[in-house]
């Protein structure tokens, strides 16, 4: 088990966008999405998304380093919404956390929790009133331990 002294959480640079895109891809594979169901241009799509979110939605990413090697990452930004935002920021300014990923050998050591906390701190600093994320089954305990509530998203599969 690593101690916090060995783990460094820092803001990612734009030079690490490719690594973050690779983590995002690997995250989907790790939660059981078949590689054949992921678009071949996944990396380019993610890089373009990051570029646009950085420009328009206060995007930031954070990475976890162990012995100067990046072993995890998280991305966060303002939540663009599913419908027109007609509310004042003081009432509803949501932040969104996505792409929380830690490489297999470093899991279950508090790194995902530390990354998520850093993203929460950033979103709070830019005035967000709530943080939203979509959790994988393995991520739910991490987010619950940070105070995230279980959601009531209703879905209807059409395929």
C-alpha cells in the first residue's frame, strides 16, 4: 500500500492530453465495453472534446504520479447540460467529473479518491454549486465515500 507521501496529485498540462485520452479509452475497456464497440477515432474525438471543453467549459485535468510516473487521471469541467440553462449561477452551476482512471497495479490505494477530491476542489473554486458524475460499479464506493448521493436516472434501452 502506498502512502500519501508517495502519491502526488497535480494539474495536468495540455501535453498530457493524449495520456488522458488513453486513460479514457482504457477506462471503457476495463468496465467491460468491447473494443469493437468503440470508434476507431476515439482518441481524436477525446482530444477534440478536451480542446473544446478547455476553451468553453473551464476544463481541467489532474494526474496522479507515483515516483514521477503518471498512474491515474481525472477530468472535470462545467456541465454543459441536457437542456437550456435558464438559472442564475448562484442557484445552479453544475460541474462535471469524468474519466476517473487509475492503472490496475495502483488501484484500491486511495488514488481515485484523491483525484476526485482535487477535481471537486477545482469545481468549487470556479463557483459550482453541485458536482455531477456517472459512476461505474467499481467507482460507486469511492464516490459514495466522498458524499455523492445515489442518483435516480431513469433509462429505457431501445436496442
